[in-house]
């Protein structure tokens, strides 16, 4: 994938999920790993383990009720397999975040290279600065 990323395409590849249960990130990631569509090269166990390992390193909560979980290193080999899972939690998680707001929405990033990974994180950070987008997210929009 080149420098520009298309968040819409990545989210369409990953999907949007609602009502994810869990009282901590470990159980949330375990529950997510059982329902999302992962590329054939990635097992649910590896996916969950890598997200938990990254979370132990440092919270992925970025403020405004949003978290961007991602493995520390790209887990995919194929650019076409890259995706973002948007997950709305059944109940918020009270985790360390810059503004101390509990997390209600996750944007889980799976990439195939560091360049795309950083570009996605940058694009998401830009999007999360828009009040109109945050208001939309709070409605937990369905198609």
C-alpha cells in the first residue's frame, strides 16, 4: 500500500461490530477475536495475544472515549489483507486515557507494514480531532 491510506476501505475490510462484552481489555479482545473476520494467515489466538501484549506496554486509549488497539509489529504479509475493526463496547471501560474518559469505541488496526501502520494511526488521529466525527461515533451509527 502507498503512503495514502483509505480508512473507508480498511474499515470495510474489517467491519463494524456492536455490543462487545468485557470488563477489561483482555476479555474484550478475546471476545472480539472470536467474532471478527481475520485473514487466513492470522489466528484468533495470536490476534488476541498481540493486542493484549501491546495494551500491557501502554494504554491504547487516545481520549474522547476512543482506543486504537494494534499489535506492536505488523502481523500481516499481504497489503490486501489490511483492515480496521470498529468495535462498540456494550459497557465502557475505565482505562488510563489522556482525558480520563472511559473507552466506548475501538479502532483495531491490522497492517502489513510500518509505513501503512503509521499512516493509519495519523489519519485516525486527524479524524478524531473533528467534533462532528466524535458526535457521530457517540451515536454508534449503523449503516
